[in-house]
C-alpha cells in the first residue's frame, strides 16, 4: 500500500508542477502576444510627443496675416483659406490690386497672383515676421514686414501715393 500511496503522491506532485509550469508559460505567451499585437497595430513607434506649438503647425499659422513693404509701396494679405490680395502703389501706371491664392510647399509658400503679367508662381519665405517674395521674369524681390493689425489695402495705397 505504501508503494501505491507514494506513486499517487508523485503523480499528484508531477501534475501540480505541470499545471504551474503551464500557467507560467501561458502568462509569458500572453504578455508577448500583447507586445507583438501592439507593434503590428503601430509598427512605427515614436517616443517624441508632437506639441501644440511644433514648428510645422506654427509656421503655417504665422504666415496668415497682413504684410507691408513701405520701401516698394506694396502690401500683401494672406488669408487662412489660401486666398489673399496683393497691392502695389505705382506712381506712373494704375495701381496693382490682384487677388491671389497661396499654399505651403515644403519650407516655402507658393503664391499665384491673378494677374496676366505674372505667369509663374511667386515663392515666399517667412523669417522673423518678414515675408520675402521672389519671382522670375523681372519680378523684384520684395521684403514685407508683418503688421499686427488688419491692413486696409485701399488706405495703404492712398498713403503710399502721399509720399
């Protein structure tokens, strides 16, 4: 009888050890499966947090507004919806007063004037509230200073002619 009793104890101990090992193995597999599944759902993990004031967001927001170039007698207004106006006080010819569209392209902004004399888009860069607009086909590079208030373009043209 002692032999049967020790055999039963050994089989019970073996069954208990097997059950414990099985639970541990299933726990390890479960943890690894969660890690594997999260990597499959989000294969690129970026530990950097994009803050509300990140450069890409603020640069696009910063360009919206009114700018003036008193030296050349020009002003430009860029609206949030990608539209705007460009004016130029010409002393010898009628003033330029053009509608425009604009969009961000990389680090620059492309400005399309609705003017038959300007056939290629203008390129603008923003640096410390200065908008530098360049173009081709005889376009003079203009440097505009951002103004804090809304700019009345007609009043701006009138003021430029008084100089």
